[in-house]
C-alpha cells in the first residue's frame, strides 16, 4: 500500500511521507519537525526511517528532533554532514523499506554529495531536479549538474518526480521565455496555475513531462540551444555549455 503524501514546511518546501503500510511512513527531507509531527499524528503514522538527499538546513532541520523522538534509522549522503546520520549512502547502495526498495544515485552539482532515491516508479531528488527547473550551483560545477540531470532524464518516463520545493510556476515562466513556441509548456503553466490558485501542489511531476517542458533537460533541442545562444550572444559548442548558459540566465531571470 505504498503511497506518497506531502507535508508543507518552511516557506515552500515539501517533506514527503512514503507510506509503506497502515501504520508507518518514511520521512524524506524533513526541513522542520513540527509540521511532520502534526501530520504523523493526524494520519496516525509513525516514522519507519528518515531519508535525506543533501545537507541544506531546509531539508535537514527537523532530523535531529524526529530521530531523537522515534529512534529510527537516518539515511543520507556519505559525503555530507547530516544530523543524526546512521546510514551513510553512496551510489549503488539500496534502502530497503517495507514493500519498497530505493536505489541510491549520486547526483552532485547543487551540493557536492547530493543523492537521490529511486525505486517502485518513484524518484526523490531533493533540489537537483525541480519541475520545469533545476537547483542552483552551490558546490558543484555546471558539467556535474548537467550530467546528474541527464541520468535522471534517462529514467522511465512514468517515474513520478518528488522534488523539494514548490517552484513550478516560476520555473515554467522561465521555460516559456526559453521556448515560447512550446505548447506543452503553455499547457502545463495553465494547469499548474490552476492548482496553485486552489493551494494544491503541482507535484509530483513525471520524467516524461520533464523531458517535454524542462529546459534544463532539453539542452540538445535546437530551439533551446538557439535561445541560449541568443541570450549569451555567442556560440555554445556542447550541451553542457548550453546548460551552463541556461543556469546563468535563470539565476538572473525576473520574468
């Protein structure tokens, strides 16, 4: 009976609860403890584990309190400092939850040791891949983040994408600036705006949808390359260079 529930945290974070049976859920990226505790009480659930994708405080701020209260295993990237970490993870490791196995992927770029959890048609990707966007380059190089995103883009189209923030509308406005003739971007923007008007999440997305609308997964598309070259005023000789130009453009975008 695995299903995924969202908990709103901080300004625009999502904490994901992977409900693995009638009484337990794994908690993904708890940026603060209070809303998670409230949701667990409301749903009559207890944590089965805590899963962290990277070390930023808005994804780990509630870990210590939850771990102390429930004495559950805490999983996270081996290359980063995570509060109360009990199970450091790297590429090729697997997290075995009741009824669900999640494989660990190394996806550095946003942070140096960022990981994702993938299995059962689900992807928990923290701040590497957002719907219609991607994370900023805080600790890695553009080439690293581009390679990480291409790995995620190669997952099956039906894979449900659970990322860490509600950034979809802002990301889609940028995507529309990059590809103004992309009808699927316009359609998704309309649907996402309708969801947010009702205070509903736009997530999960899917890998298939992201391939069609996310400019950071589309650096090889001629229209995206032309838009990036027009913005930079020069020729870009690789998909990684196009990606880097898009990331710089998004950093300054105010659309």
